[in-house]
C-alpha cells in the first residue's frame, strides 16, 4: 500500500508574456510530485496521471528522479494557454485541449493511506470516484478545479454542482478565500470553514496568501503564519506545495499545527524560485525554528 497517492492530470502550459512565449508542464500532480521527491520519507509515494503519448516526456522525467508513476490512457493532454499583459495580474486563460476524466474502473484497485485529488477542471473526478476513494483511505481534495468549467476554449467560474454530496466523503479540503466564498457564500473565513465542516469535511485548509492560512479541525481554529520569503519570484504551484507538505506531515502523525507550519514553510521556499519546490527538509525546519512566528489557536 502507498502512503500518499496523488491523482491528477499533468498539463501542458503555454505562457505568453510581452517578452516571450514559454511551454512547460504544470498542474497539481506536477508540482506535488516534483516537490515531494525532495523530502526524506517518500518511498511509498505514487502519482497517477493521464496524458497523451506526445507528452510522455514529463512522466519519464519523474520516473528518472525515482517517482512511481502510473499513466492512464488519454486521447489528449490538458493544455492551458495563459496570456499575461504588462501587469502580471492581467491574465487571460484558455483551455486548448482537455484530457479524459479519471474513472472508477481505472482506480478501483488502488490502495493508499492518503489520496489527493488535484482537480484542474470540474469534470476531472466524478462523484463516484470520490465515493470510491473515500472508502480506501483518507481523501484530500483541492477545490480549485471543481470551480472551473470549460465551454469551448473559455474558462468560466462555476459552483461545484455535487458539493453537498461530495463533501460528505472528503476528509481534507484545501481552498483559498475566494474558493471558500464561492462554495459557502460566506466572506468570513470562520463562517466558511464552519459551513464546510457542517457539510462533512474533517480538516479544512484555508489559504490566505501572505496572511498565512487557517486550519479548522475537531472544533478548533488554528492560525498558521506565512513565513516571509527573502525574494518573491513565482507563486505558481504554491497551493499544491502547501497541500503536499500538509499531507506529508499528517501521514507521519504530525498535529494539525505542525503539519500546517511545515506546509507554510515549504511554500515560502517554493515562492523564492520558479518551478516546483526544490529545497530540502532541513531548510523547512530551519525556517520554522528560526522564526518568531508560531501557530496559534484563534
């Protein structure tokens, strides 16, 4: 049995800026898998992905670095185009291709202590897949993809249509403040977390960017600090890095606060460089030990 199994599409990302056009892999599974290989205890980690044969190099690179990868058949690879203006906050996004969704039949024999679903688009994982995996291990989900619907090539914000049923089966849910408001209707993070818990989520991870993060579990709110970065370079994949660090520590038996602080420090190191986390576990603990910031109950 695997300790942690991440399931999600590796994407092909086309990034257009006023200065250049860049092609690179991306997606939750890409940032999660490349990041976790730099931590100490990852022998029992597995990635399950689906992409077209033309993009298999991204899988070969992971395997060459010692990551166990299972590739499911897909006619196409998820293909995102992101066009940035002079202002990096000015982004237009299109989906030029979609991969095939993951199915119950493909996943029915998988076993793991923790499953993490890295959803990119709303139809990546059906309700039946959520139910299946919840019966096999603890189920963690990043909500972002469930709130993106593709019509033609355009990406539209949407609510998660099966959320009331799906959240009954989800142990750990990661959302940012915007996603929490879309799902619950509440701007206040405490009200939003309480609502998600009432719908069935055991551990709510609510990331607030430079303001840190909130974990709500077993009736208690924990405020996790954001450790200052020496230099902010690239925030792409920080949410995936946070989820990876949190699950890595929860699998090792860490408390909510300890797992949250580890995830936050991991994200700070990732923020300081482009691409996935490439630091060391020692660097993560150094940030936590040398900081005056601590987790608090609020």
